[in-house]
């Protein structure tokens, strides 16, 4: 472990991870106290971790509100969708608006004003927030978010400074490196993954009751084919998290957010441990800014495995991966 310079890339990586964890815990505690979910379990953490680029947060919340208004004043006037369909609509609007943001930011501002992690969270957080807005209304959703995001950011900043600058407890420089990626392409494959998951789970294959292990999992697996160690870490982590939780659940069965918070804790610890093992064995480090999303994916996959089994989850994920690969292959060939 080492100390890092305040404001450096490695400080930013530590800040993203620590702030996300603070937001995750704070959101869970708020739900336990008030029974109010602010965009699901992950939204507060993701947005708090993006506060170093505030335009990302403003845009994401704005897209969520636009999707909510569209559902409330247009769609619900002519059609009564099921809750999962409402969630899918929010995701779809997030994908469309996110694509406009990713492509248009360079044209309007002359530079990218979003981070690599936005290419991942920008496609899913609007849908999660929109779902809460539809269920709970703006008052119970946005007011808690207004204070939980900044509080998580400030606490995360303080803890990161203490552990990464004042004390030599940073591990980011040993595990991570800044890996160049094409953000529009990365966003594109994540968006394709979301759309495939919507079609499989809520579209023409919904009668099969398949699951895809998360909305962006298939896209990240396809995007990671150039670095097989990513796929190995994700697959091994998902299997380990499922196995450990299954043993734990025999003694202490958990449900809903209680189960998911335990899966998240197991997932983060497992992914970081396996990434450290990969670095020791191969010397290859992984990308830092987007790693927090990779840390959570095994928890999402394991959650589907626990609820729906290997057959439905594996089948849905395989179809989604095949579809994303079919979309990505021509793009990769032409670029």
C-alpha cells in the first residue's frame, strides 16, 4: 500500500470506490429507516461517485425526470404498463438521451466532460431513478437524493484523503492503471446490452422468463473479449459470490435489499482479491475508473442466480452476449 498525491488519477480511483461504498451503505440505511428506495440500492453510490464531474449527475437526474414526465403525462394516458415495463421505458429513455450526451458533449463543449464510468452508469441509473419517481413521486425520491449524494461525496472525500493521502493505505496504484478506451463505443455496447436485456426479459422472449444477470453484463463481457482476464475475474467472482452466499443463506436466509447488500459486499471483496491475484500472477493491471461497476456485476449476476436459477440466468445471458457480439463485430471490423 502507498500514499498517493491529492488530485492524481489514483486518488480519483480511490475516491470513486470509497464514495460509492459510502453511498451504498447510506442508501441502504435510509431504506431500512424510512422504507424509501432512492433509485434502488446503487443509484446514490453511483451518483455520489460521479460528483467530481457534476454535469454527469445533473444530466442523469434530468433524464430520469424527463422519462418520469413522459410516462406520467403521455404513456399512462394511453396505456397502463406493468412495473417492469415502466422500468424498461426509463432505461430506454436513458439510453437515447445518454447517447446524445456522449456524442454531443464533444461537439458542444469541445472536449469530453464525462468520465469512462459514465459510459456504464449513464445507461442504467436513469431507469432506476425513473422507476422510483413513478412509484414514490418526486418528493420522496429527489429530496433524499439531494442531501444523500453530497453527504456521501463529502464523507467519501474525507475518507479518501485520510486513507490515501495522509495514510499509506491506497492500493489503487498497485491494482489499476488508466486504460484508454473509446467512450462512445463503450457506451454503445453498454446501450446495446441494455436493449437486448429489455427485449429478452420484457419483450418477445418474456414468456420464457429468462434473466440476463443485469442489464449491462452482456455488453461488458463482449467489450472485455480483448482482455480475457476481465472475463475470468467476473466469471470466477460471480461463481464464488453465489456459492458463498448460498452456504450463508442456509443459516440466515435474506430477501430483497438485505440479500443484495450482502451480495455487494461479497462481490467487491471477491473482485478486488481476484484482481490482486491477477496482478501478482501476470503483472497486468485493470482499468480503475470503471472498476467499481465491475465490482458490482458479480453481485447482480449472483442475485439472478439465487432468484431464478442457473438455467434461466445462463440462457438469457448467453442470448444477450450473442446479440451484443453480433452488434459489436461489424463496428470493431470497421474501426
